[in-house]
């Protein structure tokens, strides 16, 4: 049983260039409205069309492209910053985790994070007094 309620109308944007990487993303399907893209450019388009409530971002992108995405996320954040979960794919030789605070709504996990820990982390970055939990 997930640590979070099922909110199928909650948009979760997954930005992952490794299309064969299934974990931890498979844990999310059926619980949320999942939008999965493989490029930063496509992610920016998705964010501008309809901002997500949570972003799962691969650490496999370059720092410059990641910063472009973060700028757009800040632009579209209306009441509170969109929580960000960075996923490290250990099969990539280099992963980039930018040194940002993101308003305390950021966490980093690797792709082998157990389901229970993943949902606990998501709950931690999405639940605040002014923001409803995912």
C-alpha cells in the first residue's frame, strides 16, 4: 500500500532520457496522471501546457539544460514551487545534481529506491502547511 493517497488527477511529470529505465517510475503508474518525456525541450512544452504537481527529473541531463527547465518551473509556479525529485540512474557514467535548495521541496534518490522509501520521500517534499499532500 502506498504511503500517499491515490490522486489520479494529479499530474506527475517524469523527465527521463533512458526509455528502458522502469524503476522507480513503475510505482507511480495507476496512482497519478503520468506524463513521461525523454527530453528537456519536451518537458518544457509539457510544463507550459499544464504545470505538474510533481516533477521527477533524471540527473542524466546537462547542468545547462536542467537550469533551463528549472527556470520554466519557477515561472509557472503560481502559489508554491513545484516539488522536484531527482532520480540518479546508476548506469550513466555522469549524473548532475545541481546545488539548489528549491525551497526545501527537493530530494534525490537513485533508481533502486524501494517503493516505500520513494513514496515517503515524495510525501516529505510535497506536504507542507500551505500545500496539499500528493
